[in-house]
């Protein structure tokens, strides 16, 4: 992706269920880019076309997990996963990734979380969302806080990064 975006227009950001046709070389590249995935469990495996296709197919079949692509001007730039949804409790975890680095630090995460909260409330009829974030990933923590999430737990030494143990911070938000 050659062009650089100076300002992000919220109305040009769309979240839609990811399909096989949305899988691209760029998508595979982000999942294998250490800078993109270093604060996720994606760093523990190598990704290829087959593994991503299998994942997208699995997610489409699972009634309690939903994988939304983040599209800016119809360009796939990241993902938001909702799930697993605990139907009895009307709650779910969310996780998100902006894969295209040129979109980092532009307020995109805040817009995406606002949109996914709306989808979770209206489409999935949820009443609460949860998210887990490494203590090292301050930008993600700020995105959650700006969207009404509250820190609900600190799981000390829960995750490993560069052979050291760090806290997993758990956030929650009533919809």
C-alpha cells in the first residue's frame, strides 16, 4: 500500500464479516509482521494462505465467534474478532488488530471500537464486552479507556514477551 493517510474519516471505515475473498498477500504479511503482532498470540505461529483460509472458514461456521474485517475505502486494513459470545450471559471478548502500519496513531482504533460496540449491542444483543491487553501495549489500553472500558483486573505475570513475564490487563464495558 503506497499512499499515506494523513487524516482518517470515520464514515469511510466499514466493519464487515471477513470472507475468503478478502484474504490477500497484505493480510498474510501483517500476521507475520512482528511489529504488528508482538502484543498478540499471533507471534507464536507462522501464517500462510492455507492457515488463514482455514481460520476464516472456521470463524464463519462458528455461531459464537465473528471475524470482522476493518475496511478503509474498501481496503482491508485490519480485523476485529468478537467472541466467544456467551449467549446465556450476553457477553463476549473482543480483540482487534490494525495490520496496515500506515494507519497507526491516527485514531483508527478508537473509531473501530466505537463501531464494534454498536454492532455488538444491536446485532448480537450483547450487554457487556471484555478485552485483554498486555501491560506493554499502552496504545490499546488508551483506545479501550476512550471507549468507556474500565480496567477490571490485572493478571500478574500472565503473558510472556521476549522471555519476560508481564501482566494481562482485563477491561470491561457495559453496552
